[in-house]
């Protein structure tokens, strides 16, 4: 350290053993050498980095989501709230990334588009795990991963257990709300279907919010999370529209119209529904 005289001191990098520590700890040699380029087009680097950083954030999100579910299961909502809030902020950060990608023109993208072949974010298994963990479970979205045993095992593990929303419903039950047995024990791999008992329970929480404050706060945290996820989907769709218009996606979908439809897929349906009946 060198003292500047005002009490603030800057680190010195004279000690070469220490100056290596940062790069070693972060494995920078590896990290900064995996941005492989396809054909040398200028915008490839941005394209690769934005996907890689998104995947790193998905990794953190999954770590937080797993812990949040475990904490809800043991009724430790305060700890789960912190984790859900963090996921929501990471989602906001990911949505901000579309601003950067929006600087890529159709021409910039076309300069390397053919090199992508049929690879697409549609095949992002971490993204799919995130959707599945929250509760948006669509069997068709598992298809691209079932031929990769270690990924398929992990996804099957997620699908065999209740989602974050299923855990929220079980929590309502533990707090004395009359939830239909069909919602407490079911085939978790199947997509969640709205149920009147769940609607009534959330409605009761909101109607007497001061009495059920923690559950009310929990529901609002889930609403934040749903909002943040939908914002990401919306910004993705708009950015894609700006770059490829109505062309088909590299993954083979109809492109923007597919992404618009994805916006209709919900995570915590009754929590949004009850706003119309309060
Ligand atoms: C030039 C930039 C991009 C374009 C043109 C683009 C285009 C598309 C299109 C057309 C789809 C629909 C599936 C298909 O046919 O391929 C899709 C899906 C997807 N993309 Fe992108 N994308 C871009 C950037 C990104 C980035 C930076 C991420 C971040 C990880 C991402 C993640 C995803 C995910 C997760 C899906 C699946 C969505 C779902 O199934 O609901 N994309 N993308």
C-alpha cells in the first residue's frame, strides 16, 4: 500500500506474487480466452460476450433460486426474500444488456449470422432450468436437452420437485389456507394449472394484508420477479425484431412471433389474477 497523505492508500502492484492473485482467483487466463470468433466480423465479440455473461448470471440466478426454494420449504421467508430480490435485480441487469445489443444493426449481425448455423438461445439449458424452477414447465422445451445425459439429469431433478410457485402454495396451506389436495400432491413435471382454492387463498391474503403481512410481502416479491422476467422477454423480443425483423430464428422458430407468444406464459398466475377481484 502507498499512503497519499490524506489517509487513503492505493495498493502497490510491486509484489508480483500478489499481482497475480486477482487473475488466478478469477481464472482470467481461461475466461478471457474463450471468446472464440467465427469469421472475424467486428460485432462477433459483443454477441459472444453478451451470451456468455447472460449464462454466468443465469448460473447465479439458479444458485439463488435453489436456495430460495429450500428456505421457503423450511418457512424461513426472510432469507428467501433476500434471494428473490437478488434474482429480480439480476434480471433487471440482464434486461439492461439489451440496450447494448440494440447498438448492433441488421448489417452487423448479417456479417456473421451464417456462422451460427442452427444454434440459438432456445437451447440455453440454464434459462430453461430457471423457467422450470419458477413454475413455467413446458415439456416441449425439454426436448433439445434430453440427449445430453448430465443436463437431462439435472433438468429431470428440477421437474421431479415442486417449483417455487408450488412451494408458495404449500406455504399457504401450512399457514391455514384451504388449498385443494390436488394442488399439494401432483405430478410436479406437469405445467401448473390455475386452481380456485389457490386464487381464494391469495385473495384472502391481499384482502387482509396487515394480518398476513409476510405472505403478502412474499406475493409482491413474486410479482416483482414475474415482472422482471417478462421485461427481459419483452426487451429480447423487441431487440430481435430490430435486428432480424420477421425472419425465422436460427433455432428454427417463426422468430419474433414465437417470442411474442412466449410473453403469454405466466409463472404465478393467481398472484396477478387476484388484482382484478380485490
Ligand atoms: C442478435 C441477437 C439475438 C437474436 C437475433 C436472437 C433471436 C432469437 C430468436 C429468433 C429466438 C427464437 C428461437 C429461434 O428460432 O432461434 C430466440 C430465443 C431465445 N434467445 Fe435469443 N436472440 C438474440 C440474442 C440473445 C441473447 C443475448 C440471449 C441471452 C442469453 C438470448 C437468449 C434466448 C433465449 C433464452 C431464447 C429462448 C426463449 C424462449 O424459448 O422463450 N438471445 N432468440
